[in-house]
């Protein structure tokens, strides 16, 4: 019953998605100032540690355990990863003759759990970009634990938990299943990107602006880091989207293709806006456009054709490039454009399924407006998107206020001015100190005594009038 090929694909995809979190750290880390880069890397890295532990304790169970009522939350049957090792999951496959669950494409629950863990890790990490430069590290760590428990795990149950997957009689979440809402989200447009974008907006409003923003220039300190991070994200995203097929077949290949072409189109869309608006296409714009395209195609990757994928990516590139400027008009300091890229991009991709979706790509999908399906699916997509947005925004606001008025959420003004890296981690990313004993020979080690003596003797032999004639 176990399909070793599919199992291998899901495990490889899990590793690819894990790589996205360090990739995100580089993407965000390059965009902050040099005095904040280590803190940004740590804000992402700590998500791996915190969520990795919580996922085993109760996170996977709350997200994928049998529903306890109303499609809102799973039970605790898998708490501590009990009933997982040695067990299989998978939809029953019927081709005329019923096939007993879990069918011929069964996966180990542990493989599926590790794949989904990486989604749970990167979602709170995405939020960190909205509040760069100004958050206490341990307060942020506590926030990740609380937010994952109260926001992400329930929303993952709504969106990713399908009836009859964990067990033959399992009941899943209210958004995913056709017996309830039946909205489509192939790989996390709602659960990951809209969820994180709404939370980022809430935190930015609760914590307030960075000192000096927007008057003081806060340019990216390392654009090569940004491009490296975007490249790692693009690479890992093939696991994110194509891996969500949970089988190494045509659907995975389609999701892989859509991920590639949508991202390419989004880069072009973003750069066109920059050229028209600013007169120059930028490296930062290319990297941001790529991420916007990846975000937008995530919910649609397994439900649209490659032409639909190109359209979704291009539209996302245009709209996200325009949306990042809203923070200046509306006055909220979303440091690294989490709202403009992830919230807006997630909404674009989720809603456009209602236009570009087609059952010719996936029989479990739905025809959108452009394929004769009317507006019914668009309505379902809108309900899912804005419900997740509202839930995440409200609960995040409450959590942020609790932390703010108990242990404190924001670092002191003077620490922010000096640099959050030194204040929170007693480290700096770059050593700008002057070289000792070297005389500028490109090394921080002292010169050998013989070299120093030779240099001194050479200097003493130069006439005092040398060079004056020139």
C-alpha cells in the first residue's frame, strides 16, 4: 500500500520547504540596515526551533486530527506524535471498483507531518519582516509560540485538513471540504500568506513606527543577500507548491510549471511598474516581484493552466508593486512590505482562482468565471480569504497587546538607534574595526616582526624631501 516514489517526493519537498526559511532570512536580512541583520536572521531561525517542538507536542494534532466540531479544530489523537509512526495516510482511490482506504498512493503519516511542519514554520517567519528593527527577541519568540497555537494551527485545520485523509472516517476543516465551504487553496494562499500578511499588519499597527521612519532613509544594506534569498525561496517553492500534490505525477508537474511561469511573469510585471513610476528597474524590485509571483500562484498552482498561471503572476507583479507604496500613504510602518507582497499577493492568487480555475487541470478543482463556472467559486474564495484575514488580524492584535503590556514587545529607543543586533544578541554582523599592526595589508593579523622591521627601515631611508617636487 505504501507508495515509495510518492513518499520520496514528499520528503524531498519537505526539505525544499525547510530551505525556504533560511532563504527568507537572507531575503529579509539583506533589506534591513547592517545594524539589524543578525536580529532579522534570528527572528526567522527561531521559528524552526519553536514550531518544530510545538508541532510534535500538539500542533500537528490540532491541525490534522479528526475534527472536534464545526470544522474548526482537530482533536489531540496525535499529540506527542502518538499514532503516527508506522501509520499511513491517503485518499481512497476508486476506479469502478472501490479501493480500501488509504488506496495505492499511501504515505507515511510522519512524511506528511514533516512536510506540513515546514509550512507551519515559515508562516510566522514571514510576519517578522513587518516589524524589523524594533522587537525584543524573547518577546518575539513567545509571540511565535502563542500565534502558532491560536492562529496558525486552527487555520491550517480549516484549509488543509480534508475529509477521509488521515483516516477513512476523518472529518476535516470547514474551508477545504466541499461538504462545507469548498474553497480552493492548493498550497497555502490563505493559511500561509493572507494569514501572515494580516498578522504583519496588526503587529505593525500595535508596535508603531521605527524611529525616524519615514523621514530617515532606511535602505537595504546588502542587495546581493536579497537576491540570494529570493533565489533560495524560488528554488524551495517548487517543493512548497509541487509537493502539495502529495504524489509524483501530472498534478505535481503542473504545479511545478505554474510556479515557474507565474514567478517569471511577476518579475516582468513588477519591473514594468518600476520603469513607468521610477524610471529604473531595480534589483530589489526583481527580487520582490519574484516573491510576489510565488505568493500569488501558491493557492492556484494545482488548479489553473500555465496560461492562467502567467496571468496570475503578471497581475500580482503589477498590483503588489503598486501596493507596497500604500504604507507611506496610510502611515503604517510595514518594514519589509509583508502587507504589500504577502497579504495582497495572497488575496490576488486566492481570488483569481475564481476566474482562472479549470477542472481540465484538476478534477477536484472547479471552473472559474473564464471557463464557464460563473461566480460561485469566486464567492467561496472570497469568504475563505477574508475570514482568514479577519481572524488573523483580530487575534494577532489581541496577542500583541497582551505581550506589549506584560513583558513588553518593543526595544528601547536608544537601543534601536544604536542597533538591535548589539542590544539583543551582543553581536554585530560585520567587523568594521581598524586593522592592528598591519598597515593596510588586508589582514587583521599582526605583521611578522621581520616584516615590520623591514618596513620601518625602508621608511627611515626615504629622504624627508621625497615627493615634494611632484
